């Protein structure tokens, strides 16, 4: 019998305002008027809280906001697991494991009256909040394993298991306004308080079995079968069944390979399987009921009404796919390669289908949609020695492609409807989340040019000119927008080099991507000419008059056509390819040992050491909405990756 317990607590405390996202501190700082100084003082010596200029917004002093706004976050997490393992016989083993996680988060904010946001400069009504959440989850897994070798050639490994998992979260927040002063930021000091609290939970049950078989260690076969039931799906479709099978052949173990002098190892392998996805949030399978006010006679009465449609048939999103690959090594394993090709199709996609508003609702969560994914991954490893120098290199590259096969009942595209703030469109026959907008074609430089070329209803001489893609002589939202870029790289790549020379060691990690585009979303406002934001230097060469037309890139600063330039267009699309030296670490193993200290190593490291890119923003790896597939690749002044220097000491006793 074996018994084990592991407990891992952690505490993280952070301070400071949220820097990321549209109109947050970095975005606001970039677009703030550059003619003002955050250190400017009033006649009484106090720092100015806001600035006003001719035709400009009344702007916030962002330095004060960073320094004096409170955003304190405290997160405590406890991970633990325990197991018992019993060997009934040499070939039969039972294992039962229980793991749990506790997480507590507290967040307190306070915005004094002399700080503001991008739309509201001080003085403002002071406001604050206090948020807390407590979550716990547990997972129990119980497996029985049979492992035996028959007649020295047949190796069999059979596993059967059962697992159960549950997650529970409770959250609450209280908000305060109308503080008597800017000194005490706790909510109980405010005179007006509002709040909310909620609870959410989910559970998952799983039963699974797996069979591994090999003959003489060179013919390999594996199969698995599992059933999973999720609380997130409708009562009629909670369970999913997911089989898989794989096989391999180590050809280098065959007799015909005994005379190979160069090739040391060759393995061919393939697999086919199905997996499921249940990450859609909680309770979407149910019809939601929300508070609603009614009028009876002359009185207002509170009540409830149905606000969303439920779906008792909502079920698992399924992915079926296969993979073929090989592993190959040469020259006493000093040079090795790995190659994999995959092809998979995701069906029964979990997303909201738009339905006629005449139903009383706008959409319903359902299992309709199909995506196709394919690509390959390859890596190469080398081991080189020259005297006391050992040099190991790993290079990898991956090429990934995808295509939308089906969307909803009528293949209605996702996105691409509005003009401002709409950057993506996903439709059948195209990859996911492509950039969508107008094709920028310069400026109407002369009256003759304006009179003879297609235009928008708000266009004037000196305003933005977009291409007339459908040839109807007008620039319209529905007829003249197209795909203007892709956030999907043509390929990713990376390289790791490790050097060892006597007591010195050096590691260099490089990563990059090629062929993807990034929408520089800051341009939407930093090239806007309402006259209320800081702008890019190129606007000095804007169109001013027919006699002074500028360089033909930036339009004039007046007229109704100015705002038309704020719609998503190809001028915002930039090459997002990059090569980054992610990490450089130099270490020295001190040749000093005694009865207490066995090893001593000093090291110096640099993270994000170097970046090569044509992208003009702060970070080519940016994606405001994360890696969600449908809305990637837009930079709205996300916090850049910092260059970090570190020194350290490793001791073993």
C-alpha cells in the first residue's frame, strides 16, 4: 500500500489600476493631449486634476489616477490532493485519489473625486466597491489497473475508472457613492450603497476504460472508451460517448533494420478519436427568469418574466480527428526528427443562434455549426559535442489551418454587421475571425476627383476615400466592405539552444510567428480628428486645402466625413509577424562542495530580451479578447510584455 498527500497554498497581493483594454489607463494615456503636463500645478501649489484646451475634452490627469485610485486585489489559493494505492497482486492495482481546490478573492476599489476616466474628467462623485468570491471544487478518481506479460511477448495493460467532479462559486459585491471626502475609501463611509450576490456551480461524471497492447515492444495498439455527463447540458442530452484508437510500429526493431548504419530509430504511428467540450458557462440550457416591472392601474408592481429560451436538447460539442506521425533519429541519436499531421472536425458547435424577434427573444443556445481544422507540427533536435562544449538545439514549427463548414440553420455569418467597433467576420468557406472592413484608398484630393469617383453620403473634398468594391458608384456599408486581413499566422516557430562548457551553462529561447495581421485599434482614436485626442505625428501632413493637400494619407480635420474615417479599414491592419528572444539565462556552477552544500549555481537571466517586428504598436503578440478564435488579433493598447532582468542562486544540500 502507498499513501500520499500534497498541499500547496499560495497568496498573491496586487495593487494598481487595470492597464489593459480599450479606454483604460494605457489607452487613455496614449490619446491624452500632449500639450499638458501631469506635473502642472495650480496657483496654490496643488497638482492639477484636469486640463482644458481650445476644442479639447476636459481631460483627466492620468498620473493622478494611476497614483491615487485604489485597486487592491488579494487572492488566496489552496491546492491539495491525497491518494491511496493498493497492489492486490503484481498485476492488479487499485488507486483512489481525491483532490480539492479552495480559492478566495477580494478586490477593493476607490476612485476619489479628483480622478476620472476618459469620458469624465474631475471633479466627479467619488465611488468605490468591495468584491469577494469564494470557490471550492473537488475531484475524485478511482481506477483499477491490470498489467501483465504473457509468453514474454504479449504485454497487456487494462485500466477501468470512474471520476466525479464538482465546482461551486459564490460572489458578492457592494458599491458605494456619495462619499463625504476622499480620505476613507471603504464602502461603509459612503452614503449610497448598492450591491448584488450570486452563486453558480457545475458537476461532471465520467466512466472510462483503456486497453494498451504491444507485441515484442514493437507493435503497439491502444484503445479507449469513455462516457461523460455534464450538468451544463439539457436533461435529454447530458451524456456523451467518446472512443479513440491508436497504433504504432517501431520499424527500427525489425530484423531488416539491423544493418542500418545511419538510422537508429524509426517509429510510425497513427490515431483516431473523439473528444467533447462542455465549456459554455452554466445554466444556458434553462430558460432564465429576470425581475420585470409591470403597471397595474396607476401603480408600479414588481414581477418576473422569461428573458431567454432554454434548450433541453443542448448537448456536447464534439471533435473527431486523426493524426499520423513518425519519429526518426540518426547518428547514435545525435540528430532526431518528429513529424505529425492532424485533421479534425468540430461539429455540434455550442453557440447562440439568432432567431426572429417576433418570438420575443433574439437567440437560443444550440448545437449547430461545424469547423474543420488541419495542419502539421515538426521538430528537430541535435546534440553536438566538441571537447568540453556540449550544445543541444531544438527547433519546432507548426502550420495550422481552419475553415468554417456550417453556421446555424442558414449559414448566417457571425459579426460584420456594425461599422464602428466591428473588426471581425466569420462565415462559411472562410477561416475563423477574419478582419472585416473597408479598403482604404487615400483622400479626395481635388474637387474633380471628388466629383468623378464613388463616395459615401457624408464624403467631402479632403475626406477619406474607400474603394467601391461592388461598382455601384457609392460607398456603402453592405456593398463595399471585405476581408482586410487575417489574425491567423501562416506558421509558428521556436528554437531553444542549450550550451554547457565546464562549469558554465547558457540557454537561449527564441519564438516567433509569421504571416498574421494585427489591427492597431489605437489608430481608431489616435488618427481621429475631432480635435479632442492626442494624435499621431503623421497628421501634420493631413489634407488642409486643395492648395495644400498633404501627402494623401490623412484626411482633413473638419467636416462630417471625418467620423467616417473611424470605421474599420485596411489602414489599421499591420503586419504582426515577430521574432522574440524570450529568455537568455547564463549560469555558473561554483566548484565548491562540502558536507552540507552539495551544489551551488549562480545565474543571470533576461526575459523578453529582444523583439524584431514591423508592427508599430507595443506588442505584436497582443489580442484584446484573448485566444477565443472568433475575435483575435486586435490591439487596444494592451499592456506590453516587460523586459525583466533577474539574478538568482540555486543551492542543494
